[in-house]
């Protein structure tokens, strides 16, 4: 198994255990985080704040994770299925009342010095909104 594949699998294993410190340990200090249909945030501390916001509003598990890496091990991609529950209102989104959802997602990664230097997450926001009863 490539080092990058093992890194991404470790990252998602930490996510599924809600072990935010182990997840953050997989990131470079200056990590670039591209939020789905949003903006780019920079830095591990900013990512920590993002995880706190997510933990407040969502409970999620990723299943059927498939990790792919480039031949030079400097880039990776993952595809997965998100199984989640919407726990508390998130800004700009429909009201939360414990709705459950299942939707496919994916991410792209840059790897530098054995850590994740960029993570770009993608999922279908319109599908998610339809599942939680927003429109």
C-alpha cells in the first residue's frame, strides 16, 4: 500500500471515530481546505474550527470508501457514501430536526512530506437539501 493511501485511510478512520486530533495530525500546518460549494480556508487551526462547527450540526459516518493515488504518491482522491444526521441548524441551510441523509461524496488531496496539504470536498448540496426537506 502506498504511503499516501495509508495516510488518507488513517484520516478517514479518524473521521469515523470522531477523533479530531488524530485527523488534524494528518494535515500540514498550512493545509488548504476547499469547502464544498464554498470558499478556501487555510491552516490547521482553521480546520479545527471547521470540525467544531461540523460536530455541532452533524453526525456522520463515511462508508464504502475507495482511495486512489497518483503514481508519484503526491495526489490522492477518495470516493465514499456519507451516512449522516442533521442535528442543529447550520447557517444558510434548512432548519435541523434530526433528519437523516445518505449521499455520495468525494475529495481530492495534495500530499506533502507525508501529510495532507490540500483537501477539496465535493457532494451534491441540492440532493442533501432535498433529503433534509429544505426545498
